[in-house]
């Protein structure tokens, strides 16, 4: 796969994860491009969910949509009531966190040198 189509494929995979998180009402979905600031990490997707059921619903939907987007099965760290981490190979790591955990660990602050990638919310196509 040439670098351009590989990048396009990765963007589609990130989009699938972002959309899956939003479908389950995750808030403040942020994608960080760590390729210029880390030798081992590539992309973080960070989102906020309430503990327990919503955290689980977000995680299950992301896993399902990621599989449809040809991502490998994730390894799961946690799960805790506050933070769940899904690692898709070495390229994409998803952090689903409660608001308290997100403020406490401040991953965006920790990785403030990373580039934030924009994935605007998609509105469903409406025909008039």
C-alpha cells in the first residue's frame, strides 16, 4: 500500500472510531497525532463517558465499528469504572474516560505538543 492510500485508510479508521464513540453519546472526542512527538505511539483517541454502562456501550460500539474498518482486535486495559483503554495494534490507542479521570490524568496536557486532528461531526444526509 502506498503511503498516501495508507494514510487515507488510517483516516477512515480514525473516523470510524470517532463516529462510533459519538453514536453512543461520548463527549469531547479528540484525536491526537503523536507521530511527530513519540517514537512508539501514533494516534490517541480520547473521549469522555459516564461510568459503567455508558463506558461499556462506547467501548462495544468502537470495537464493532473498528472491526468493520479492518482494524485488528484491540487489547483492552482496565477495565475500571473510570478509564478503559483499547489498543489497536501499535497505531491507534483509544482512551474512554470519565470526566473526573480525564481531568485528573490530563492526557491532552501531557501530549500538548501533539497535533489535534479534526473530525467534524457528520450530520446525516437529509433529502428534502
